[in-house]
C-alpha cells in the first residue's frame, strides 16, 4: 500500500506551529515583570547607543577634524573603561546592580545631552567631545559588570539562558537598525540630533531601571581592596583564560583601529559619507544578529578554534577597504564579520561562565574586558598620527596583519589552544 503523505497545507501549518512555539519559548522571560522592565530599559538604551558612534564620528569630521582628532575621541572612551572597569566589577559584586545601572545611565544621558546641544549650536570643540566620550566610557565601565548576571537574579534558573539569549538578540537588532538610522539622521538633520536621541534613551532607561526590585543583585559585603585582590588572584590562577584574553586583545587592537577609526574615514573619502558608513555599520550589526540566531541552534564547545576563526573574520572588511572595494562588497564583508564575531563572543562568554564561580563573575568579566582594551588607546594614538602621514591604505594593511597573526598564531603553536573546550556548569 503506498505511503500517504500529509497535504502541503498541513505540513506548512505544522511548521508554522513549531515556529510559533519556538518563538514563545524564547520570549518566555518577558512574562516576568521585573525582567521585562530590565529588558525594556537595557534595549531602549542600546537603541540610542547604536546611533551615537556614527553621529560622533561625523561631528568631528564635519567640522574639519582629522583622523588624529577622531582618534582622541575614541581613546578617551577606551581609557575611561580601562581606568574604571576593575572598580565597576568590584562594585557590581558588592552593591545592588540595579542602583548602579540607574546612576550610570543618568551620567551617560546627561553627558550626551550636553554634547548634543553643543553640536546643535555649532559651538562644539573636539576637546568637549573627548570629555563627553570619557564620561560615557566611565558609565559603560559600571554598566557592563552591573548588567552581568542581573537577569539571573530576576528569572527562575531554567529561564536564565533564554533571558540572556533574548537580551543579546535584542541588542543585535538595535545594532542592525541603529547605525543606518544614525547615518540617515546625520545626513538629514545633523549629528547633534542623533546624539540628543542617545541622551534621551539613557535618561528614559534610568527611569525604567529605577523600578527594579532589590533582588536584582546579590549584595556581598567586604573590603574593597580585598575583593579587588581576590579577583586579580583568581584571574592569574587561570592561565587558559588569560592566554585567551591576550590573543583576543591583540586582534581587537587591529579591529578597533581598522573599523571604527579608519572605517568612517574610508566611507567619507571613497563611498560618499555618513549614509554609506551607516550602511556598513548596519551590515556588521546584521551579521551580529545572524550570529545570535545561529548560536540559538548551535552551541560550539571547542573554544580555542571557534574564537580563533571568529578573530580571523575581523580582517575581511578591512581587506575589502584596503583593496578599494565598493559599498556592497564592504557591507557584505561586514555582515560576515559580525556573524563570526557573535559566535565567537557567545562561545567565549559560555567558557567564562563555565570556569568562573558566580561570586567572581563580575570581577572576572571586568578583568577580561580590561585585558582586551589595554593596548587600544596606544593603537588609536599611533594610528591617528600615521594615517594623517601615510594614508589609510598602509594603516589598513597593518591592521590586517595584526588580526591574522593574532588569530592564526596561538592555535598553530599552542596545543592547549587547539584543545580548549567548554567544561560543565560553573560553580555557585
């Protein structure tokens, strides 16, 4: 007797039903009011921040600023994070994280509001944007560690992973639309309004996050210096972790010089300006979104190889720009890089969570981020000077070399990197 297959409409209905059930399971954390407020505040802030880099870059360039001047704005942001990340990590492990998030968002919102008004009135100077960038970086140094683990205190244990994935997916959606919106806004009404929008989202986020319950963080008392030293000691005791951080920091140096610093200059010189750069940045964010969707179905465990491949992908858009590629090619290369990087980031974070106790997680996250950022200000400073002197092409080539050496070297020469895998659940 021949096999009877269900009608096409029935199969389509079953597939649609499965998709709806999958979507509902991923959105289940939003059923909890505290998490919903946390998600709303964080995503609103991210939506504004996604437009800001385009606006700030062209606020400098439109007033005749050079690559060196733009580099100082970027240096200030990274330098503030370097100075305060360890402090932010310790505070997040000893104070109410919801309160830290509110104060930091208010600080960032007020600073961006002042910067936006200065740009709108035509009175802005580069040093003022440098100061605004430094204060925003300080706020980020506290927001990042405080946000780490907050969802775990607002959700039941079975939904923590879904809550984290939903937050990252939402961030990447903001990053996808934000740069394109920022580029269009800069082109139509100027950089000042885009910066003011960013300020408004920070302030609105602070209001929403102020209603988080006290349970949004576990308060751990103790002497600040003792807790800081404990984090440093625990980090040093994990050689696999800090070797990985050194590898990432070298590649990130090449990427941050090549993409956020040289990218807007390339777009301004050869692709038409802010709208083109907004499209490239949106393509990169779309890749991040694709990477998030991939990792919902695929959770790699070979940390060393996955991270190395994701680092190598950062060279792709720089190669496109170095060879004089047109806008569609650069956008496509940015999409590829975004997907690779998000897979690498999520794999690295899963490794960090698997080998670090919950009581140390904010401090270890801060130390990891600090290690990755330490060489960046020097790179920005040197790159800004050399770009004005020798041009964008040689600098892009140097960034490509740094990225590829960082990505290929450790797995090629260190057997431990090739074998590095994610262990079981982290300590509690």
